[in-house]
């Protein structure tokens, strides 16, 4: 068992997309990518995984936090620093994801509950989840 027991009614699916993704916070653009991997997971909003190179490196700081998910693997985190404000663990990634999520290896994801996400120029509503 890895993390917690798997639920037989829980799914995780990934989809390669050429839809552009832009991530902003407090009016500052943090990342822009011409493509992404959309990860759909039961009871969670779609997550947009983008290359680390698409993120403004000046705002990232490695965080020592890790979490485990039996569906995706062990996540590592980055903090986002904007001026004097630190947004801890706002970005995560999987260096060695489980086989069912192999497409997200090395890609990064922001909490859509805490940032502004635009897909193909359309701003998405921030989802309401326990992570908000």
C-alpha cells in the first residue's frame, strides 16, 4: 500500500492538450504554456500540468514538503514568492509518477483554487475544494 488504500471507484485520467494555459496570481503572470497535460481525478477539478520551463523561475523556491498519492506517486513542491509574500507549496510535481500517470513526469501543477487559471484565453472560476 502506498499513501492510503486505493478506492476501486476512483479514477485518474490524463489527456494531452494543445490548449494554452496561463497562470496568474495577484495580477502577476507566473506561467504560460502553449500545451499541457490535463489530469482528471474523481471528485477533484481538472489539474493542468505544464513544463517547469513555462514557469517564471524567479518566483519559485524549492519546498521540502512531500505528499503521497496511491494513484499518482510522491509529489514534491515549490513555494511561490511574490515580493514579501510567500505562497507555500503552491506548485507540485512528480519526478517518478505511478505508471497510470506517467505523462505528468516532471511537469508542474498549480492549485487552481489559489491562482487564476486561463485556458485558451478563458479565465476559469476558482474551484471550491478542501484545498482552497
